[in-house]
C-alpha cells in the first residue's frame, strides 16, 4: 500500500488585556513666518518631552525603573511646509507656513495615561492621533511559546483524526511556521473619543502639564485642568498558525473499525 500523506494546519489564539498604551500625538503651528511657527513647535515639543521624561525615571542600566509610568519617549524631526491660499476671487493671499513634530510615548500606568490625555486636550496646538494598545515584550514571548505549542497540538489532533479513520499510523515529516499575529482593537482619539484638538481651531499657548509653570496671562490663559478620563485598555489577541505534513508509518497498517 502506498504511503499516506496528510497535510493539515493548526491554529491557536489567546486573549490578554493590554499592558501598555502608546500615545501618539503631533504638535503643530501655523502662521505667516516660518521661523516663528518652527520655534513654537520646537518649544512645545521640548516641553512635552521633558514632562514625559520626568514620568520615566531610569535605572543605572538605562531602562525605566519598575515604578516608572512611562517606559519610552520618542520624537520625530521638525517638518515644515507652506502653501499659498486664495480668496473667493481666486486672488493669492499671503503665504502660510506650517510646522509640526510628532511624539510617541509608551505608558504602562493606565491611570497616568488617562490623566495626561485629559490635560492634553486643553492644548489646541497638540493633536492626539491615537493610542496603540499592546503587551510587553516579556508577555508576548511567554504567550508566543504557549500558542505555538497549542497550534502544533491542534495540527496533531487533526491529523490523528484522519489517520485513525483510515486505519493508519502517522508521523510528522514537515513543519512550516505560519507566523504569529497580535491584534489590538483601538480607536483614533484625535477626532472621535476625546474630540478634536487640531491647530486649525486656533493656537493656544501657555499652560503646562502637571502644574509646571509656563508663560500665561489674561490674553493667553493656561488650559483648565481636565478630570481624569475613564480610559480602559483594550484586549490583545495573539494568534499562531502552523502547517504540518504527516506520513503513514511503512508496514504499519491498522484495520479500520
């Protein structure tokens, strides 16, 4: 009897509550002078970077301490552009300059993340883009091993079901990893969950997060503190798949029952 080949796929998935949230935001400014809008963006970005770094105390090896609310802060370079608007009569108006910088901040303290977002919504030149939910690297590594093992067991069970019905004994001859996928369900917050804070509604300067002093005055008031938002982490689904080929054991046929 010819050797029997069985090809099956195995899958496994598990769900865990997100352990960290990456806050992505953009600082923007617009005006008639490139130097002015660039300086405004750089000043605000530096202010925010320092405040976020204050939430991320470092251990001697450079990693965030165990009690740090923020584990990583990253920012992009300054981006600038310009355009020439026109009025209703299609006449050119003075050139407008725009400048922007983006920041990415990884929070593992969800309460502090909620507090920070509640305060950032008071800055009209800060746009909150999204919160990307994720697991820590240690958790992904541990769960990754678990779902891989479960995926191969799923493939073995399927192959055995087929082999038993056909009266054969089988063994694996080829394994192809289908990879892993971690899916988080998050909503963009810039124009939805927390309202829009885009610069187009008018630049607001002055004010600072966490009560830090900065320039403000009657014509340029600091934003009022916002209450802590009830921000709930999303679920993360980690999935693993594998493709396995089995072959029947030579000379070992079983009678079908």
